[in-house]
C-alpha cells in the first residue's frame, strides 16, 4: 500500500507535471516539423513540375529544381532521392491516411466498402490539385521512369488492401480449399483497378466531371462481383458477437449459399481484363473458354 501511495504522490509532483508538459510540447513540435516537411516537399514538387513542363524532364537538373524553389541542392536531397521522386510527393502520406481509414473502420462495415473508402484518399490527393495532376499524368505517360515509379506506388496500395481483406473472410464459405489469399489479392487488385480506371478517365478529361459519382459506380461493380465470401469480420470473431449484431450483419450481407454462388458465377462475365501503366490485370472463371480469355486480354491491351 505504501508503494501505491508513493506512486500517487509522484504522479502529482511538479516533476511529473513537468514531464507531461514536455511531452505535449514535443508532440506539438513534431506536428509542426511534419507540416513544414510536407510544405517543402510540395514546393519542390511544384518547382519540378513547372520546369519539366517548360524545359522537359530530361533537360531539367536537380540544381535547377532547388534554385527554382529557393533552396540549396542539399535541401532537395533531404526530401527526395532523385528528381523523378519529386513528381510524387504525397504518396507516402496518402498511404498512411488510407491505412488509418482501414484501422478506424466500423466493426460491421463490409470490408470491401472499407477498402473503397481507403483508396478514395488517393483520389482526394489528385483532385486537390487538378491542374498539377493532369500535367503529372501527361509526364508519366511520356517518361518510362516515371511510369515505373507510379506502378510501384500502386503496388503498395494493393499490398495494404490485400492484407486487410485477408483478415475478413468468412471461413465457412471456403471449406473446399484455401482460396482466401487468391480472392483477397484479386479483390484488392479489382478495387485499385476500378479506382485507377476512373482516375485515368478523369485526368484525360482535364480533371473535369463528377469523379465521386464515377467512383461509386465503379466500386458498386467490384462489390457485386467480389462481395460474396468476404465477411464483415472473421468467423471466429463473429461467433463471439452479440446475436442481434450477427442478425443485422446477416440481413445486410449478400447470400452466400452454393446456389447463390452458382447464380452469380453464371451471370458474371467469363473474363475481364484491365491494362494500365504497363500492367495488365485479368480475371477469368475457371470454365472460361481460352479463346474468350485471350480476346478479352487483347481488347484491354488495345484500349490502354
């Protein structure tokens, strides 16, 4: 008991109060430093974009970018490792925000809906500066190095969403084999592909149009195609939930009976494919004719 009393006194002591105040100050300082860092990254990116547009990507040097932003060369390299990296200053922060959406998702929200909300953070990034985004899209189409970096960024989002979806499968719907990793990866890829299709169309239109409505339509297609078998939480957790919550979840979830699965499979196209940024994603039923699959892939390659 004496130990507890001593600890209580220590918590109320000026030293403890001072430590708490110091932590608050350090936290505020860290927030300001992060904001200043992001501001500088965006200023350097804006300077790079302007020079790329006027001089061309290959003819622009890091020294010129730094000078245009009013900083020294070493300041540029504190924020970016190369000039191509300056084209995408916000992807790291956007990835963090997308992950925060997943972590804060309501318990009974369908996981595909959560993933769709998460990737909307990417669209917000582009929509925040339409003119810059349109110019960046033009550059990535012309410069192979930039296209490769953009593809790498897309892969990071896909990995994040795949990991999330893997934790939200209804195990009772996958008793004939372990298809969960495959379905999670395909579903995550479908969400990203749907988002990028709408984004690419919006950029080609000069950043004009109701991109939010277009995204919702694209996500509805993904949800209808891949929603079955991915539950709002793993089966082991659902068994511990209150009965009323389970009933609400079952009432809102699509039918997962074998008959319903067969009906959905019969209605779904035999094969779908989408090509973007040098990467092609194709999804086909196991009973799809090979010539139809190849025809779908060829059409996707021609439309890219």
